[in-house]
């Protein structure tokens, strides 16, 4: 009996998706709940599990095709109707079955010409991740480097300019749904919001001292590392309570003030930037914040974030400092009205009590929609964060 493979049901905020990969070819068999395809939306990657055990008979939506929620994308013959006696026997030299892998891992394997069966997958059910490919590909080079004898440096010879051996080529690759949506939203906000950015700097020594003092005991007690982001989430939440317009958004001719604090934390992934949300951040302990951010980052790299985890949010924090950014002007994540940008910590000469000393300083940037946030509110909001982080006891004492 012929059965259908359907596109997963999308939330109302997602109009359609694109078929990113088929893991089975017509004629190949699969088990119930085995991932047979993947559909990419502008938010997350959906895995398409087999509804029952069977053999794929027809692909109705090829890779790259746009599909709607619940649409039929393939057909298969259920196991009850399979006649295994009539099925042709596989030749003795039939190649090994290709293991499951993420789209980013598949792309890297094809680019490097690697054998996927030689790579040990560390993902769910042995799925190969991009990190597994990078580790496997790097291992032979590292091993060769370690075993190579030390060589005495010699003067570099003077050589003529190198002429490319082959033709210069361009590679045209379609944008992923996520990248296209990011581009659309960023252009949209530039045209619809009156964006300004205000800056300040923070002496990170108090937070760094507190973190160094309790880092080991914190990790031992809670099973998660103590980073800087939990301090910033706590400080931002307190500042949002004092300046509610920064936590608001515009809908038509109305300003919507949110009496809750859902903080989005920008996370980089192989597919692009995603912003998972810490719901009710004001009610979370620092260990909860660090644990959830760590989990978000891990699953973002494999496209495993749920739709509910990356939608909504009333305010966003992004940390360009992890990539070495010293200063930037972050772009608002609509329909939010503001975004806080963290940056690299650097030792700089500053004046403290009339003396020039070296201190670990970080620049902060707050981009905001001037239509509902006045400049004075934006500046005071950023000053509040500065005061809370330069004296963390303020957050405990609520002063």
C-alpha cells in the first residue's frame, strides 16, 4: 500500500520551507521514525521522520523545492506490502550505507572528498556533525606535522609571480532560507525604524574578580561554567525594569509595553545567526541562564533549536567580543526596539582616583528605535548597566 511522507506542520509564523536534503533515494528502505529528509525554514531546520517502516518509491519535492506545511513531499510503500522475496538481492560489492549527517557536514564532506563511513558521528543516533568532519579532516595533517623532523630555516628564495594553473572561477550558491530571512529583516528594520546607537564603556575588573573567585565552586555546584553573559542578562533585565520603553515595541499606532522580560541571546551557527530566547529572564538564576545559553549554542550548531525557542523576545543581547570585535553598532531585531552589543575586553589605560592605571575595559553599544526611546532614556539605560556591572552588589541589593 502506498503511503505519504508529509512536510512537518509549521507554526503560524512560518509560511513555507525549502527541501534541504533527502537522505533516502527511491528504492531504499527505512525504519519507522528514521530521518528521511530535512526541510529548512527561515527559523529552524525540520527533520522529516518516516511515519512507518517501508521503501521510498517517489520523491515529489526535490532538494531546493519550496513546500508548504503538511504538503506531501514523497511516497513510500509500507513494510506490510513489501515483498522481500521478489526484491533483487544486493550485489556482494554493494557499497556501505551512507550514515546520517547534517547538511553542513555533508557539504564539507563533498568539498573535501572524504569517506563519510570513515567518520565517527557524535550527534544523536551517531549522526555526523560538521565538527566531526573538521576533526577527522584535521587529524592526518596534525599527525604528519607532529612526526615531521625539525628543519633548519633557510632564506626564502626570490620567485616570480605565481600564475594560476587553472581558470578563475566563481561559485554561485543559493542563500539558505535562514540567511535570506536575516537579510530581509535587516533591510526592513533599516527602512522602518529610526535607529540610533549610544556607547559607553565598562570596567570589567569587578565582574572578572567575582567570576574568578567563585568559578570553580559555581561549576562544581551547578555543573555549568560561569561566563559573563549571565551577568549581562541580569543587569539588562534590571535596567529594562527601570526603563520599560526599551522593553517595548510598536504595533501600528500603538506602543506595546511588555511586563515580562524575554531576553534573546544571539548565537552564531553554521547556518547563520539565530537568537534563542530566555523566557522570563528576571526569574532565572545565573546557573539557569548559563545552562540554557550553553544548551542553545550546542543545539544551534546542529540546527536542533525548537521553533518556540527562537521566536518572540522583547530585548536582545549580542556578543561580538567572542569574535574579536572591539566596537560595532548592532542592528535591532524587529519588532523589538533595542539591542545591546557586548565587545572584546581589552586592557586600556584609564584614570582611577587621579592615577593612570591599566584596567580590563569593554565597550558597550545600545542601538535603539528613536521613535519610542528618547536619547536620554537610552543613555541612562546604558549607564544603569554600567553601574550594575562595575558594582555587582547593586543587583543583589536592588540599588
